């Protein structure tokens, strides 16, 4: 039976910002940018871009995994960490703020966990930073060994092994190596680490109801860190049996995820997932070491036990094994002031915190809102009713989207889309509605604030559509919109890697675009073509019930659990697209 979880919090929406406030008060070596709370960036208090003479190491991701990644900011480890909302990728603007704040002439390395939203947001930020003249390299960490290949385009998830990669990279940078060498060491470290986890409970997002997915006496093997279902559910076993299973999974010669063979030297990390007593973690470590030595013939050089990358209040642990050599051990042993690496905390606590200013963009062009016109022309009136109807439709199905997403993902699709819809409705007061292209551009800027995978995907969609609208020479407005939709879809497919049949929002957008173009080319009037294309969007979204996911977090969920549950992203598209089409139809009929 589901129930409301007890949490020691205030407003669920303020959990991340209030956590950061407490963190920087606790550790005097940490600071946040003065764009806080919108720009949720934690950085070393002793580093500024103007004076820093080493490679900056930057990581981050959704919150809820504390102490990752903010707790690993400090001399000898991360230079800055970016916090998204709970289980949501951080927005591009926050990542850019971190890059600008700490990156000097030596450049910066972005360490990114392998999730679609993180790859997209960090990737776009990296490209923007490069265009501003910064030297940027990126290493993607996917250390998950729970799921056999192939897993579509999503690949292996980034789990607790990322923390070991952060430490190697941070120590390499602290030694004064150039960016290329630091990136090479981090990449090598990412390729020799594997992780598998086990959970005894499902985590609860702040303000949400606890899932009853795991019954009594059951455990979940091969889980992710966002509450998504694991690879298998089994009866709870003694920790001896669990540890043996995990070690065999990581070191399997069938998957060959990590190049570790008998005689190798390794590092062991036993990581708590948020609600596991230290005593139980120590028991797991105590059982893992002799098994690695005697059963697998490995030399265990270092053991790290504690909570490094959690999943809110999940009960359970993960085990990471990294192949070690003298260089890796030297990096792991190197001094660091990161508060949650296993070392002490030092430094006097100052009486007050003075925010570090956010450095301005190096871009010569400042993009400013054009503002709402005093009087709307017919096009502006149509855009206004379409945008309002679309945003309200998404808001109305928030709970349904969350329910679907709780079965196939991390359960926050509705909340994220609702946040985007309300942001658009607020910002709409300043949209230049008489200019279609600029309005689309402003919608992208609004939804970009939401963060997460949805925010960046819709931003990419809008940016590509905007560019097409600006460049189009089509005399007919309806065909300009059709071209713009097609361009936006192509951009999302290019950067996200998905296409038709992958069980994503594209399975609603692509049929809509296809029918829209077909009906316009056949001579249908634009309104009829728009409505018919919305019906195609709905049919496409419904068809995802029968698809096996090949992208996003749903690709980690078994086909049995996906069956009869539509893709939440596709259903959101069907909702706002249909609402917009019907609103435009009503506007024309009433005028």
C-alpha cells in the first residue's frame, strides 16, 4: 500500500537550494555563485577563473545523490559541481556559469554521468563555452555492469564509479598536467571501473508518495540511482550471497565490461544508497575483500566504504571495482580537501559568506527578449491562444504523466512538464507574439530553465525550428511551420540519438510532422491539416505502448513492465499538440 513518506524538509521545491545553503555553511572551503538559487553551482572558494593556473575539473547532475557531486568539490578533486533539481539534469546556463567561474587558461574537464539529459546539457554547454574561447574536454562515465548489452543508444548508466574517476582526474589536474593528459587519465579510469547495485526499498522523491513496487522480503538487483526498476527482483538473501552475485556480475567474462582478470590489482568501493547503516556497508566490504582475493584471484589495494553516490532514502548498496596500477593508486592517495572524500575537514569558519560574482559571458551578442507588442496582429493572436492551450493541456495531465513515468522511468515527467508549462505561461507576457520565429526562440529559452532531459530536448527543438523559420523562403506561413517542425525533429534526433520507434516523444512528433506535410502538399487548408496531424500525434503516442524502449531511462526497464504503458514524453506531445490545433481551429471558426 502506497503512503506519504515522512521527510524533514520545508517546501519540497526548495530541497536542493536549502541543502546547498547548509553545505557551504558546514564546509568553509566551498562557496556558491551569486546567481543562486537559480544557478545552483558549488565551487571551491579559493578559485577564480582569473587566477586559476590548473585544469578545472567540473562534474554534476541531478540532485538526490548526495554527497555526489557537491561533497567532492575541493582542492585535489572537483573544482565545481552543478546541481540539477532532484533526479533532473542541470540546465545549460548553470553549467556555463560553472565553466566561466573556474576555468582559466589551462581549460576544464567535464566529467559527465552517462544519462541522456546530462550528455545533452553538458554537451551544449561545452560547445557554447568553446565558442567563447574556453578550452573544454569531456569524459562520459558509464560504469553500470548490471544490464547485458545491447541497451539501445542509451548505453551503460553512470553510477558510483564516477566518484573514483573524479578523484583520479582531480589529482591529475592538481599535479599540474595539461588538459589533454588530465582528460586521458580520466578516460582511462572510466574504462576500467564497473558497478552493480542492490536495493531493499524504493526511494521517495520529496513531497511524493512512496512506491510499493518492492514487496516485503524482496530485493532488486541491478538498479539505477533514480528509482527506476532494477534488472531483476529476487527474494532477500544473506549479504554473502548478494556480494558474490554482484562480484560475478561485474567481473563476468561474457560481458567483458571491465578489463579485470586474475592477477589484476583492484580498488573496491562499497557505496551506500542513502538509508543503509554503516554497519551493513562494513559487513559487505568485509565479505567482498576475501571473495575478490580467494575466488577471483585479485589483489585488493584500496577499500573505500561509505556513502558516495546515493539515491535519496533508498536502502541498499552498490559495489564498484576499478582496475588499479601505480598511477591510479597515486591519484587516489593524493591529498584532497574535498569534504566527503575519506579525509578530515580543516579550515576556520568565516563569520559570513560573500557570494562569488557570476562572470559575464564572453559572447559579444547579448540575447534579450524583444518584448510583447502593444497590439497583436492576427498571427500574434493565433500564437497566443495556441501557446496558452498547449501549456494548460500539459498542466492538466501532470498526474497522469507522473503515474506513467513512475512505471517506466523515474516518475517526474509530469512535474517537469508542468514546471515548463507554468514557466511558459509566466514568460508569455514578454513574448514578441507578432514575430513567429522570435516567439519560438523565446519558448525555447523559457523551457530551458526547467532543466532535465525534457528541458534540453524542447530547447533544441525550438532552437532548430527558430533557425528554420528565420531562413525559410516559403511564401505560405503553414509550410514555413511544417518545415520548422521537421527541422526541430531532425535536431532532436541528431543530438539525442533517437528516431521513430525508439519509444520517445519523437514517436508522436514524427507522425504529426509527416501528416502535416502530406495534407498541405495535397492542398488541404492549414487548419484541417493541423487537426489531422494532431490525430496522428495521438495515434503515435498510443503506439508506444507496444514498443521496447531504445533510448532514455525506459531502456533499462524490461519489456514486460513497459507493456500497456505509453511513453510519458510522447503523451505530453500528443496533449499539447492537440490542444494547440483545436485552439487554432476554434479561433478561426469564431473570427
